[in-house]
């Protein structure tokens, strides 16, 4: 069982470049989430998707866009990367009636 | 408002009990969780408690919930060096059928041999 798979695991971008972080889950979960993790700030919610075709902003959506391509996949796009977006990004998924959210292994992004 | 607070660091000796505390602000939370993150890894669910419970015990882990004070704690009995990690509490808010997680800042637990 793959669970939640994120790609890439590491990425270095120059300021102004764009990229898409990919996330896929094979557990047939309805809800998917993107978080960023910064030292001393815990996990902050960027965007989430309650079901295929819907997306909602979280705490820190500025500078990001998302696409819920289908039930399995939820991508996060940085259109014009900034050094402030240097962080570790986690994708998670959850079936609505169950308690546990499952997390990917994270993508460490550095913007120089 | 939505805010979850934890102290940043905790250091204990091996064999002692660890108590990690968390306060949250949204009383409509349906579930409250404790996640563990080891270095370089994602988050793994340790345990969770439904908001109508006061206590939940799971082997070495005890979760206490004081809903009146919006206070959640995680007690780890007989703490081992393998318990060294960052521990996050999180609340799950049911916003019109959409489940949104809010995480705390994380508590870094260091277990001294």
C-alpha cells in the first residue's frame, strides 16, 4: 500500500521560477490537504479539498494555487517562487468519516 | 478563532513520564489528535480523542481532555529514547461537512539516557 505519495522529495528553485508539487493517494479518500511546515510554527494549512472538484483556502494560501485533478490527485503550484516559500510541504488525505489523516513524506523546497 | 498552542521544547530522563500540553480555541472541534514526527519524516497519528470524552488510554499513552478549559494533554509513561520526536496536537473542525485540521506549533521532546 503506497498511502500518500509526494513528488519530488527535494527541490531547489530560483526566485521567480514556477513549479508544481504532486500528491497522490490510493486510499479512496475524499479530503486532501496541503500544509507547509516551518520551524517553530508547526503545520499551517495552505489549501484543502473536501472532495473532487472543490478546493478551499486555508491559513496561508497567498502565492499558491491548487488543482484537485481527480479523487486521487491534489497538486500545489507555485507560480512565481519567493524565498519566503522555502519550507517543507506536506500533503495529507482523510476519509471524512474516519479520524486519521495520512501524510506523505514531505517535499523540502528551497527558493534561492 | 482557530489557534492551537503548545510549548516548543520538553526534556525528560529515560524512564520518566512526559507530559505534553496543548490549548486550543475552537470549542466546535469534533476530534483532537496527537501526531508524532521523527526527523526527516512525515507525521504519524499516535492517538486521538473524540470531543465528548475526558480521557483515553492506549498502552503507554494517556490523553486527557478538559473541554471547559480547551486543554489537551498527552502523557507518555516510561519514556524511551525512541520517543524523542516532535509531537503535534491538532483539532479537526467540521465546517459544514468539510473537515479542516488545525495543527499546533509542535513540542520537541528530547529524552536523555
